[in-house]
C-alpha cells in the first residue's frame, strides 16, 4: 500500500508542531510554578526575591513586572523604616525639649508658690520662669508650623509685592533688638522697586528665623543683611562674624530638630532653620550656608523672579 508523500509530510509537520507546543507548555508550566513560588515568597515578606528569566521566555514580562513590584515594595519599606526612625528621634527630641524646661518652670513656680524665695530672689525666679514659659510657647509655635509644612497643610497667599520694601519693613523691627544685644548691623537693600510673588508672612518668618538664629547661636557682634537682584532672581545674604559652624555640622543644619550643640546647653529648638528651608522652597527658591569656624557664617537665599 503506497503512502501519499504529502500526507506524510503534513503528519510529520503536525507531529513536530505538537512536540514543540508540548515542550513550550511544559516550560511555561514550570515557569508558572516558579512564579507562584516566588509570589508566595514575596508575600511572606522576602522582598529580596527576584525572578530569573531568559530572553525568549513567554513569561519574561511577567517576571520583570514581579521584580519591579518587589524592588518598589522594598524601597518603600526602607523609606517607611527610615521615616519611623526619624519620627522616633523627633519624638525623643521633642520630649526632651519640652520636659526639661517644663520641669524647670514648675520648680521655679513651686519655689515662688511655697514662698521659699522672697524679695529680689523671688523677682529673679519670676523672670526665669517667664523665660522658660516663653521658650515653651515659642517651641510649640515652631513645632506646629513645622508639622503643617511637613504635612503640606500650610496655606500660602502669594501676591505681587516689592521685595525691597517688604525686607526693609521686616529688618527695621530688628534694629532695637540688635542694639540691645550689642550687635553692629548693616542693611544693604536697593532703593529700586523689585516686584515678586511672595507670601509676606512666610517671607517675614524666613528673615526673622535667620536673624534670631544669628542672635542665639553665632556668638558674634555684627550682622550684614544684603539684597542684590537681576531680571531672573533676587539674592539675599545674611552674614555674621561669629564662631561659625564646623564642617561636620554644616550639612545638617537645615534638618529638623538638628542642633549643633549636642549637649543642648544652648538655646533654640532645632526647628528654626528647617522651617526656613521649607518656606524658601515654597517660594521655589533655595537656601545654602557657607561657614568658616571662628570667622562667621553666610546664609544665601536665591528667589526666582516669576510674576
């Protein structure tokens, strides 16, 4: 009995196709089994698990997608842990910054209430208690402002204002404070009008916090405030002749709750400069600090002119 060659070729071809598909199916089933195992591993918390695949594998895109999901989840987990650690440090720092002056305040008030002190000593105790209460008030205000900025809940009201006039109004209020603190001062502000979109309250806070920082931490006796401008941006610098900031501390001074005086013997709460940085960023600007130990510090703010 003769066999039709065409049918034979068709049969062999069909057989080869079936074998090929069967082989592919077995490989896909094996890959799906590996994928299932990997997903269970990732689900159990092993975010280091990765899928290995070959260029021609039918499940290649699925494996790449699983790897990407695992890597993104791992990155988010690392950030979450870092954030948790940061907030733990923040809470510890806040606890210290509130508990210590509060305990001291209570102690002074108890001494006054119990009439342990009298006369000039009592007046001195009242003065110290007042300072402690003022510090706590200032700390709480800064803390609430920083929380609003950090959570994005701070509402800004930007309007076209003369930056130079606004700056003069702000620094003018500091003249008596600087003089009473035996500080020499130099204000170099252009007389020309320079219109910018600014939130005047936020801008006031920026300058007030920087000047307050100089008074509290610089240990100097002179401050120079200068503004220079062009058609693209305004450059604002605040320079002091104080003790400066060491290279180890300089990169961290705008971090929340960071204090160069690790013993916390100095005044301040480590929030002022972090608030300044957030407020400058809200104006699409930048702030940087340059310092030489025992010679002084320069804070430089760049604000874009965008009306």
